């Protein structure tokens, strides 16, 4: 368990990342996704080797099998769309042989941006589980809520804040050393 600063000491200092949430209480829905989120955190750590922001994502099939995984590769390959979610969704679509990912779950360490939320809707994922909130760019409840917009034809279940403290600490540690 990494030690993280208290919310009161960090509020307002890191505008790109949400303040640390209150300590997580037992929650059966969230608890179910803690282990996959731990794996996404490990995946996110791979991004820092190329100076990319540590965000990691997995696409899990209906039976929990890993269909796709990815971390941010924007710097690594010079691609503005190289977000962890897009990488994982592409890999999963290749694995199942079609664009529809119905029945699947995306697990990602940071709240998806508008681009990734769009990709999630287009791929018909059933569920999105995320860790840290992103008040500056999040499109899953923070800045926008693309995933639960009634005007769109697909609305996945959204489970926010799984291991949010660890996901936030990982991002903070990166920005502390790289910015
Ligand atoms: Zn994104």
C-alpha cells in the first residue's frame, strides 16, 4: 500500500487530478472490481518508461477473460489517440473478430476522456469501471457524462472510484517527477 498525502494538504495543488476521495467503505459492487483494477494499475506503470502518463486499461469478456489490455502510448508512438482505453478496445475487437464488445467490461485507472467515452459507446461495452476521477477532462461524470447521456443510443453501466486512492497516487507520483 502506497502512502498518499491527505486530501486537505493537496487540494488545489494538482488541478489535473481529482482530490483523493474519502476512504473506501466496503461495497460489494466495487469490491468485485478491485483485483482487475490492480492489474490495470500494473499495466499503467508500463507507460512511464516512455514518458507517458500512467493510465492502464483492460477489456474483460463476459466470463472475465482478458480480451484486450493497454496503457497510454501517446508519447511512445506519437499518436494523440494513443490512450489506454483505445489501445485495449482495439485489441479486444481484434480478439473477438468484430467491433461489437457487448457483454464486455472496460476497467481503466482514470476516468475516460471524451474521445475514449465515445469509443466506449461505439463499441457497445456493457460496463465501465474506473479508478481516479478527472475533473478537468473526465467524460464519465466529472466534466461531461457521455456514458450516461440519454440522447445516445447506448449507455453502459458505470462504476467509478474503484481503488481511486491508489490510481490517484500513481498519477500524482508521475506528475510530481515529470512536470
Ligand atoms: Zn482518453
